[in-house]
C-alpha cells in the first residue's frame, strides 16, 4: 500500500511498501507544462529526499520519473535562468545569483545520485535532455521506452553539455560523443541502449508496471539489491525498437585540429542519413562558441575524475552565464522565438580560441564545488 504523497512545490514524493518491511521511494518531477524542467527549488527538494533516505534502512530503492506522457525532464528552468542573466547583464554586475546557485545545486544533486548507495532507477520516457539527462545519466538503472528522446541540445542556446555530460560523453564512443555534443542530435531508445546511455527498456504502455516490479523485489538491504533490481527491470515487457541511427557516425570522427577543422569533418558526413543531415544543420545554426567549448570539454575530460568533471562544468557554466551568448540563445529560441540569435562570433572560422579556452579558467579563488566529494 502506498503512503500518501507529500507535495513539495513541483515535486511529488511517496514511499511504497515492499516485502520484508522495506519500501521503494518514488520521486516525480511534476511540472508537465514545462516538460518537468528542473528549478533550483526542485533540486533542493529532490536532494533533501535522497539524503533522508540514504541511511534509512527501510528504503531499499528509489524510482525517479516525470509526470505525464511527454517528458522525464527537458532540462533546467531556462526562463528563470534567463530572467536573472538579463538583470545581471543590464546592471553590469551580479545582482541576481540564481544561475550560479542553480548550477551549483543541480551539479551537487547529480553527484549525489551518481554515488548513491542504493539502487536508483530513472524512468526516461519522452524527452530526456539537459538537466534531465543529468539526473537520468547519474542513475544506476536507466529505462527508455519507444517514445524516449535523449539529447544534449545546448548548442542551440549558447550553453554546453553540462549536468554531468562531461562524464557521460567521455564514456561513450568518442566519435559518437563528439557528434552528439556538437549537433544536439536526438537519440532514440535503440541507440540509447546500444551506446550504453540506457541500461533497460520497457514498453511505453507498460511503464506503469515499473513501480510494481520494484515493489515486488525481495530486498536484502545489501549490495545484492542492485542485481535484484536489474533482474526485475529485465523482466519488464520491452518495446518494439525503432531503427538505429548512430551507425551513420564513423569511428574515424576525431578531435584533431582546430575547432573549424573538427566541425568540417562533421559537416563532411552530409548525406550519410537524414538524421545526420539534421544534426549538421543544427550545428551550423548553433552557437560557434558552444561548439568550441564542447571540443575543449571532450579534450580535457579523459584526465578528470567525476568530481572534477562537475567542477569543470561549474567553471564553464559560470562564464556562460556572464557572457552574452547563453542569454541571447535563450531569447531567440525560447523567449521571443524569432530563431535569429546574434552570436558573438558568426562562424567557427572566426571563433577566437582564446575566448573559448577562457571559459575553462576559474573566475573565483575557490570553486563552489571544492567540497563536492562530501555530497557523495
């Protein structure tokens, strides 16, 4: 029998009985109007719940899902980020620290999930992008359905793949990581499973069975619970998989050369498939600085541990919030919707490498995530 849900703004929290006096905890991101986009308040609520359950012997497993049929989570609360950035840019100084608070606590939440001592299951139905992909990719078990659409679309708004995407991308096939980061291309459930972005699948019509499957596990309260959860998820009815798309990206795609050289090689894949062509078109319309940042991000990622990946993202995200391209991209794509962003650099040929590399230089004496390991 389920406990009565607790309402905390835009997050629903419940506990469901499981055998042996244990329980499955459930977190529902509950803002359907914004595709369950994550706000600072929601990040605090989810983190507080996870910390409370971490040492609670009754709680054996955590399920994270999004309300409605359209999305798990489409990303961060872009409207709030934009409003704060506009204030800061107009004042010429920080008068609203929402963007920096948001980045810090979003990344702390993601790091907490990555290191959670109990099985965390993310039900990635529908849109899984940006900050939603951060929560999803941090979870040990990652479900997709035939309706899942997974992406790092930040190139379209002058940002960069964050919320742990540095760690996610460094663990993918390097050519695939480069293509997905530069083009913002959507990955379907077949490719998510093949690439290792997802671990399990369930038919969209059967996704309500996930909670029941988790609630039926005979938990032991030790490390074997991870295997038990995996077995329960593997037994769920699977979807009919769509046609795979990532095979059109050759392993030869590399980070060598200048930013324009890398982008030219991606552009050289034109004609490989309609999916590839759509991604190339998105990259060419996207923010040149974002492409440069992604390339630098992938070059630096292999030498970083998980915490350092988040610290790198905190540094780059802070610069993006201070600089104009992020706010301009949000204005053009989401606020005014004229789809005519005025990027600082018109193309990759004119992109200043020093400007890109400056995003990786610490803007403060100490990174706000200097103590991140304490959150894990």
